[in-house]
């Protein structure tokens, strides 16, 4: 009997090593090498040999006709927004999130609506058909022509799909599917990579819209090799606290639409429902003005959102004051405190500083700098900012206020929600007045603090 050969494969980049190392020699990631059985090249060689004679011919780029891909709307507005308008024939979507956050619920709802007008198949590898039927009953989806397949064998799944020829397929989840051509267990690096490649090849050849569910690691990233994200067309992440009723779906990669697009859902007893006005979630309703609160106008993809930034500055009782941020970059918070001390004389070296973005949203754009800084100063001085004030702008190390993209759309969204005053970078000042909105353009942080004092009167 032939001896089984093993190798160590990096889960981040897929590089192979003959022995275990703490750090991957290719991508320099730590503790990512996993022992895997080395597969024989016979099966893979025969598959690629069959495609050897199917090479494409050279074509001039100017002779190719550019066509907009037709969309298949899912019937859920927020889901369509994240997808870029809907599903695309032949497109592959990878969606990940924490266990129990609502991935299967969302896809079962969307597929039940799509099955009315398109042939759809739901492949369940984690639950039996009866469990999926119970979920559909709880969601009150009623009678739907959706086809269900409870199977984890890749060859059987592909044979069934080729016979049924559906337009839309959901694989839940890719970590449970295995191929008989490989000896490793389901969920291993080799199995996930091979199954994803085979399913993607089927989707491209047949023109089927494919949605693949993926598990996430304890760090919140998609489990399996990093190549899994590279071969698909769209990567979506579920965000939000499982103890909260709100869920966020964010696009991190989209070949057919905008990246960093955000969809907001509310979890109800009948499943996930889209939230038409998500700014209402991220704005707390205080009965009276409180210090340490500032409203930020952020941009998520093509959608402007108003998010409340809260800050708490308190005297530190330890030699090392704490710097903690939730939903914002921690390193950027330390930088902002240094800039405020150097250029505006705001000293927090003996204060604990805590910053939070309300609603569980994660803000990564630097345009939140000015709002964070004003919230910190408001808490430090125990002076509440005007309730009708909205802010955005990036703060540089020299104390200047840098412009943010799509400033006009941000200001219009603030005016639409009833805000009457906005402090923005001078480069974002509108050329024409916006009805009901006083725009205050500033160049530096000390100027912004002075204008806030004038508003307090």
C-alpha cells in the first residue's frame, strides 16, 4: 500500500511547505500552515488535459462589444443594493458571517421570491430537508416552487444541477461539500479550493447565478484558503451583533457593482426585512442635549449615512490612560489626540478616552476624523454640541481639514433628515446654497473648534 504523502498548506495564500513553520515563507502570515494530504495529480491532470485544446484566440480590445450585464432582482431592495442591482447570470457570490447571524435566512427568503419567476435550487449541506422546511414555515414563506437538495457530494450536486438546469443556485455551505477525487476531509484547504473551483467553472459555463455560503474564523475573516475570495465575483460579509435585531451586509468585492456598499436589515419573527432609512438606526434619540455626541455624515458605497459618534473622556487613575474605540480605528484615535494637543491645545494625556459608533456600524473612512475630534472635545469640556449639527472631514497631521469624497451628497442627506448646520472642509463647500442648511467651511481644526464655540453662543 502506497504511503500517504502530506504537506503543509498556508490557509492565507495556498503556498505549500514540506515541513511545518510558524510563519508562511510566501505571505509571512503566522500560524497559517495546516497539514494536508497531497493529492495525486491524475484526476486534476485529466480534467485540465481535456481543456488543453480549448484555448481562446487573440482579439483586439477595440473590436469587442461592451455589454451591460442584465440583472436578476431578488425582490429584497437592500440585498439588491449590496449586489449592485441584483444577481448576474454566471456570477458567483460568496457570503460569510458569524454562525446564527442570518445568512441562511436571508438566502432562503430571497430564493423563495426568485423561484416564482426563475428556476432555483437550494443545496443544503448543513441541514436536512426537514430542517429547511421548518425554517420556511417559521418565516411564513408559503408555497414556493423552490427546489431543495440535501447533499454534500460535489459530483452528485453537479450532476443534479446539470439535469435540472436552474438559473439560480445556493450552496450552503462550501465547507461541507467534498469531492470524491480528493482524499482529504470536507472543509480542508484542498477540498474547499477544489469544490469552489468546480462550482465556479459550472456557473460560468452554464450561465447560472451561484451564491456560496462560507464560514468565518474567530477573527471574522472567511475560513479556507484566500484563493476562495479571488475566484468569485462578489464577496459579502454579514456584520452586526447577534444580540441586536439589526444586521448589516457589506460588499468587500464586486466585479459587477460598487464595493463597500452597505445593506441594512432588521431581524423580525418573519425573517430579515430591509430598512429603508438606516440613518434612524445609527442616530440615538436623546431627550436633551448631551456632551460627547456628534453626528457624522459618512459614505457607504453609494449611500450617505448619518451616524452618531459618542465619546467619553474621564480622568485616568492609572499611569497609562486607556484609548478604546468601537467601530472606529484605534490607531487613528491616538493620532487624532496627538493632533488635537499639538495644534488646538486640547490635552488628553491624563484622560481615558472611549469612542463609539452607535448602532454597531464599522466606519473605516478617514472622513470621520473631524466628528470624532469634536465629540472628544465636547466630552472633555462637558459642552454639548448643537443637536442640529452634522460634521464630516479628514484631519491631517498638520492640523488641516482635508476634503471627503461626494461631499454634495452628504450635505443633501443631512438636510433631508432635518439638520440645519454642517461643518465641512472648505473644499467640500457647495457652490450653491442648500435649502435649510447652513454650511460652515473650515481649513483647520482650531478654526472648527472656534466655530463650534460660536454656535454654542
